[in-house]
């Protein structure tokens, strides 16, 4: 009986050792499979390559088609309207963007505000710039905050990329109204200048027509007033 019991103990120990070896081997195989899947996910099969220009929200390809650009990617990458992008579409339908030719940039300072429809914008240099809501969230910018914007250096744009918050409204609440009023005054002044230039373009006096209208009938004095001579 004692010998039989001892044999069973030995057999059980062997079974446990075999099970432990099998578990170790299974873990190694599983780790190799995981590494392989990670490598394949890092290098997915590309089915299509497209180049286009960022318009502030989307990528517009050379043939005019639009492709959605993730707002988080655009915000973190600080994409600017006019940047050239490359889109890789995988066989699984995954969109992978890469900035391949950034447009020349310049920095400006503005204040975060809301319009009558509760949409955020940034007021800078007398102009209202659209900004991605994801950018405001990413930089934790709130209404009244002073922010640094990145815009195209030469191109006039509707959109701007937020580079960071430079001044928090909560710390400067007394100066906020004055700051906003100064910026809005700048917009009003720009509008006046544009309106004046537009009026000058639309109305240009025709001296020859004025001469004709000012000439007398045949029986009268045909001399032209000195005030109308050129």
C-alpha cells in the first residue's frame, strides 16, 4: 500500500511538471502571436494614397473630393489652412494622415469669444477666425482667454490653429471688456475703410459726361465752366 501511494505521488508530480511546461510553452506562443499582430497593425496594407490640401476642417484632394480629418489630430498637429497632407487608406478602411508640406506660418494674438449662436471664434487683428472646438478643448481655452494663433503667412484664411493659451480670462477679468472693445473697434474701423474703398471703386466721376451735361444749347453760351476743365 505504501509503495502504491508513493507511485501515485510521483505520477502526480510528473503531471504537474508537464502541465507547467505546457503552460510556459503556451505563454511563449501567445507572446509571439501578440508581437506578430502588433507588427502587422503598425504596418497595415495600404490600398490607396491621396494627397490634398487642408481647408481648416477637411482635406481637399486634387480632384476636389473632401476627406474628413480627425479634429484631435488637426489640433495636436496644429494644422493650418493650406497645409499639404497625404492620406493613406488601409485595406481595412483606416485613414492615416501625414503632413508632407506645411505652408509658411505667422503667429498672432487673439481673444476667444462666442457669437450669437454660441459658436466659438477668436478675434484677432480686427478679424474673426474660426477655430476647431477640439483645439479649444485640447488647450483648455475658455471664453475671454487670450490665445496664440497660427495662420498662413501670405494667404488670407478663415481658419486658424491654436498654439496655446497665453493669458487666462479669470486672472484678468477687469481688462477683458477693454481688450474686447479695442478688438471690436478694430473690426469696425476695417469695415469703414473697406466700405469707403468700395464706394470709391463704384463711383468715379466721368469728366466728359459732366462737360456734355454742362454745355448750353446752340443759342446760348457754349463756353465750358472753368471749374469743369481738366
